[in-house]
C-alpha cells in the first residue's frame, strides 16, 4: 500500500483539454513536491507546496495543497503534447522520503 | 552548469554478483540521495548522504550501501544481487539535506538501469 495514493493512474486526453490529478494520504506532510518524469530521464521538480491551503501556479499548471496538508492536486489547463509524462507527488516523513506511484499522462495532438 | 551525472547508464549483472554505481552531484551541492524505481513499487528512497555522512536511510536491506567522498561524489553498492534488484537507480543532489522537510530542490540524474539475470 502506497503512503501517497495518486489518481488516476493513467490519463489519455486530447490537446486543449483540462485535467486534474490527485495525491492523497492519511498522513500529514510538512510539504509536498510534484515532479514530472519523461522516459529515460530522472524526475524534474515542478513545485514544492508547504502551507496548508496553498495554491501555486506555474504557467498552465495549478498546484494546491490541502488545508490539512494530507493531500494535493495538480490541474493542467489546455493540455499540450509537451505535458506528456509521468507525474509524481512526493512528501517527507521525517526520516523517509515517500513517492506516489504516479499518474501517466498522454496528451494526443 | 553541469547537471547530475550517473554512471554507468546501463548495467547487466547476474544473481549473486555485486555492483557499484556512481553519482556526481551538481557543483556545490553537498547532499546526494539515492532512489530505486521499479514498475511495481514505483520510486523508493534508499538513503541520503550529506558531508560524507549517511543522514537518512529508507527501508532497504543491508545489501544496499553507499558512501560519499569529500568532493560530494557518491557511490552506491549492492551486494549479492537478486532478480528483484532489477530497477532504475536514480540519484539526486541538493544544497541541503532532503529530510526532514523535503523543501530542498532536488536535481535528479538520468539514472542507471540495472538488469539482474
């Protein structure tokens, strides 16, 4: 069982559509990070959210940290083929770093 | 500015052998952390080194070990390889320690793909 549950596991959409992926846990995290990983490469950090209720925007990407700091969401507006990849959330548990299983997003032109 | 460099890129070993993977962090970064990524278990934290000292360790057996040198380069060693050790091994570097808050910006290498036959 993953400490961080991500949903959906797979998502295939057309270019221009909007989407939201979720990262949920029963545990409280001091912060959560979102990464995107492309095939054959390591994950690349997109954002770190620290404060409960925090919302951060990165161009067409909007990240939100839940008020109780147990969950987070990533919303992409007008998805583009370049957004294709594996999206991972990650959080620290004092002495251990935990990752969700990821959402594999495919954006078709 | 050079990124995180991992060598080798691919490695094939047989059960029972041992393997050493190398990671060169971004210049100036003092923390190197290691991760195992498999289709079944996803990305899992192995351990972190900061200033040549292991600071944190994930839930992996003692066959997995590492070290960090004075120039911050790090090596990871896996002894008595098992089929289940087949995975992409990633390292990441950062200015400060990854834990306990994970506020540090991690820079990942492209990984070493290890296949155990």
